[in-house]
C-alpha cells in the first residue's frame, strides 16, 4: 500500500451499515404512519418465508469507555433494569399488535451498552417475553455482546438455555496503557475465562472484537493482541478501525488528545500487518473488517454469497425485516428505516402513550433501492453488477468514470457488466462504495460527519 494511495483515499466516509446513511435520511416528510405501512408490507412479504430479525438495545454501562460511539446511559443503579425490560416488552407488544400475524424470529441480537449489565433473571424475563409472542425459525441465530469483566457463567448458561449460541466479547487491545486511555481495563485472564466458559457450555460461535488506531497504540501492541487472541482461537473476529469522531460523541472521546491517535501510514500498517497475522493463523477475510475460521457460519455464508449487512453489522443470513427495540435502535423494512427515541425519558414517555417510540426515519426512493443493492453487494461480496436493467441508473456513467480512476490504482476491475474489488482494493471498499453514493455526491457535508476511511 503506497503512501500516495493512503493520502489519496484517506477521507471521511460512511461505514455503510445502510443506504442512505443516517445523515442523509429525508426526515421531514417521514411519519410514524408511513413506517407502520412500510413495515406491514414488508412483513407480509417475508415473514412466512425467511422470518424477521430483532435487535434489542440494552443501553446501561457502569463506566464510560472513551472509544465507544454507541448510545448508552452510564449508571451503577441496577434498579433501572426492571423498568427498562418492561418498556422493551411493551414496545414489542405494540409491534405484535400492528403485525397481527405471529412473527417468526430468525435472529435476535442483544447489543449495547452492556447487555451483561442486566441480571440473569432480567435477561430471562426479556427473552421469554419476546418468544411468548413469536415462533422461532428452524434455522435461527441468537447472539449477544458480553463484557469480559462482568459476564458470568450464569449469564452464559441462562442465555444458552434460551437458544443463544453466539457471543461476542469486546477485547480492543491488551496493552495496559491503551486500556487506561480508553477506560476499558480488562486483563487477558478475564477474556480467557469467559471464552472458555462459553466453549464449555456449548456456544458454537465465539467472537472477539479487536480495534486498531486506538490512542497510544502502536504496531507491536496490535500484533501482541493478535498473538494472545490466537491462544484462544475465537471462531470469528471483528478487526476494525477506531472511529475518532469526538466532534460528534462529545466528552467521551476527549479523554485523550488528537495527537495521541495513530494516523495514516501507522494506522494502515497496523491493519495490514494485523491482517497478515490473522490469515497466517487460519482466519479468512469476510467482507470489511471481519475474519472467521472455516468452521464458522459466517465463513460458510460468505462462500455461498449469502452474507448480509445491516445496522447490526454483518450477519450470516438475510431477513427483509429487522425490528429494533429499545432506545436509539434502528429498524429496517427494506423499503424504509425508522429510529427510536434516543433519550431514555422520551422513550418511556412515548410508550406511556401506547405509541411505537419512533422519532425519525426515511422512506427509500426507487433510486435509493438500486444504490442500496450495489453498496450491499460490494460490502458483502466485493463485487456488483449492472447487467440487468433493474440495477441501472442514469448517473452510472459518472460512477464508472470515478471507478476508472480506482481501476488505474488497481483497487478494482471493471468489465462491461460490473466491477470486482481486488485484494489490494479491499481496505478501500468504503471509498469504492462512495462512488455509488449519489446522496453524498449531491450534498457534500460542510462539516465532518464521518470517520476517516483508512
């Protein structure tokens, strides 16, 4: 990776968990009624065949991790658990009343925040309450995010008994200086303990999240973290770039100076050398920033061309409908997006009025749907095609002109019907997707709203 390529393509850009990206949603004409109609349409089209996905946001954390970009409520008051569980179950009940037909659940993911902030009893109450009004698909996947410091064997066993088979642990980096800077102190022994517990109980997919580009982090730190990770051999890994966006996330990412964060070539070197280590350890690159062993379901899905990407990140299977429950959660009906109230008090207030607590959203245009497919193809398979008329759009010649320059830089190959990202181009897949992002091109942001792509 030459210095010139890094300098050329290291620009602010979206991570494309959706298209249009959230800053480009047309929120003014959107209404809750539009969301309801869109959801019902999509649910009727897909529930009987593929089922739906549920993302449940559990926002509480006992302490603030300064690298985190998620919506959370920092508190040590565990009496907040029960009212929140009741609120989420009420939201689910409102959706079940709207959909009428019994939902068939294919995926559940508990995210946060810190899901394991909640007691075993409250997590059982939540999942049992969800499943009481639903069927479970034959091929389902339930997963949750566990904090290595507070996940207990009781958490793991209880969720396993409820059907959970995948757990993800946030590791980030094992260097103590880095951990102090991001306010996430967790020794290797804690990660080892919860990983081994999950294996002993029977979890079939254990994932670790590793981050490069953290404050005070250097190449040696990244490689040392990967070496220690190898001793545990998680089935799946997220190895992704720290998104330094303190102008958005406020005080949380101001616990260190901008100068403390690795830049450009060092950051890219951390990724390239880290990737080499992961491949040497038997992991395969899956989509953007993800790696998996051959036995893992995500690898099998990638090989079969069935990988999907949504607001939960990469998933091993696709559902047309994803319902987000809890504060700040985003739902996706394929035809529209809807985001919940971000403040806990506003979320509760809306539910008190028996309202689905959606605060904003976007209805996708015909053009949006075409561009969404191209970006989804690139993010999941590193290729896309415009061979069919359904995948063509008027601005395609302009996109091809921009892609031609990327082809000269050996980031992709263009033929008459489509493009394929090269091995060298994979780290730049966000930039390639940006060539298709018509909304971004038409309204370039005056201020930075995205993290750097490299």
